[in-house]
C-alpha cells in the first residue's frame, strides 16, 4: 500500500504545498518520532543517461540541505542521495564524448555570456509523491520527498537555453520546468515516505523554506544505473 499523502495530484497537491510551507505554528509543534526502520532495501530503479543539475547553496557538507538529506535518510532507513536540482534528466542521444564536449565547449561559454547566473529559487513547500513507470506519463518507479520551488519566465529562459544547446531546440520541451530539490528516494510499494513525517524533518532546518536558494553553478552528471553510481563529470561556477 502506498503511504498516505503520497499520490498528490491537482488541487490536493496545491493545498498540501500551502499547508507545508505556510503553517509555521504547526512546524513549531512537531516533535520527532522514532526511526521507521533500521534499514530498507535501496532504491532498485536504474536511472539512465546524463543529466544537468544545479548546484545550490546548502548542498555542501554541513549545509542545511545536505544535513536535511542525511536526516531524511536516517528517519526512513534509506540511502542518502546527492543533493540536486535537475534541469535535464537522462540524455541518451549523445555519446559520452559529445555530451562532455557540449557541456564544456558550448553550455559553459554560452551560459556565462548570455545569462551569467541562474535566478534564485524560491521555496513554496514540501511534497511527497510516488511515480510509476508508464502510468500517467511516469518515467520511473519510485517514491520521493522534495522541497518544491516556484518557477518564473526568467527560469524558463535559462532552461530553454540549456535545452537548445543539448537538443538543438527548446520547442520540444514537455511542459514547464518544475524545480525542486530532492530529499529522499524509496521504492514505491510499502514505502513509509509521507508528507507529514517529511515536514517534521524539514522543520529542523527552517532556512530551507524561509529563504530563497541561491544557485552556485551547473553540473554535468552521469546518472546511469543506481543512485550510488551517479557521478559528477564536469562543473562550472557562476
């Protein structure tokens, strides 16, 4: 059975985001509970290709985002993930050499010349959800929790540029960018992940919801295989 509040869609999704981000009185009353399990099976979904990530402040060791990821992993008995905000996931249309060259010789100089920075990300709440491969457009079998951010025309312009460089055009993008900082991943069935328990952890790091998150740079990541196999290939800072 999927945990309560995970499969959040439409208006319910919006109301839970407001609830998670705005009810500070509730946050102050939340008390930690015992860890769900000592250890759960690691996520068995195999990811693919190369991805473009944003490097945000707080993701460094000792930062609030980094610490929140560790706390979520301990809470739910799961593997800690690498903190990230995804711009593009799973590029498989380029060879290893092509994707590395495109990142270093095209994305970096063009982005630094045309954009120079990535606009800060404004947190709007916490979300726990589940996705099944092939169900309602799903691409993965996983449950997860995240910090969700708002989008803007300026953000969309940055995403368009990245897509244009790697795909030759931004016209084929599917929908608008939904920026978020992932906190924890789990297998989708019988997962303990849920919004309320995730909020308890996030509440220990109030900066994650109270302040805009600044972006420090962009990374090229090989996301082929399991999450423990992800590897940062290249990076540039603003």
